[in-house]
C-alpha cells in the first residue's frame, strides 16, 4: 500500500508498527553484542562459540532497516 493512499488510521498503525519493529531490531543487535562480549571472555572453545551472532545479526539488521512491516 502506498503512503499517499493510506488513511490517517492506517498511517498511525504503520508508524507504530515500524517503531516497534525497529526497537525489536535494536534489541536483537544488543543481544548479539552481549553474545560477542561473552565469547570474548570465554575460557574454553565452547565458551567462545559465537554462532548465535551469525544467525541473529542479519535478522536484527533486517528488522532495523526494512520499510515493510515484518512483525505481527
């Protein structure tokens, strides 16, 4: 739906959902930063495993920079 064709309530809903989505994206990226910090302080190989960052970072970036509503 194009921005010019939206009603006032639809624009309000879109803005609210986009803000919520971007906050979720920031939250996921903060979790990635915490995982990287925990990996940097790990002693064993298992403690230094950062696989979660490989999976979560693209999701966080997608939520942060997408103009579509990806959440429900």
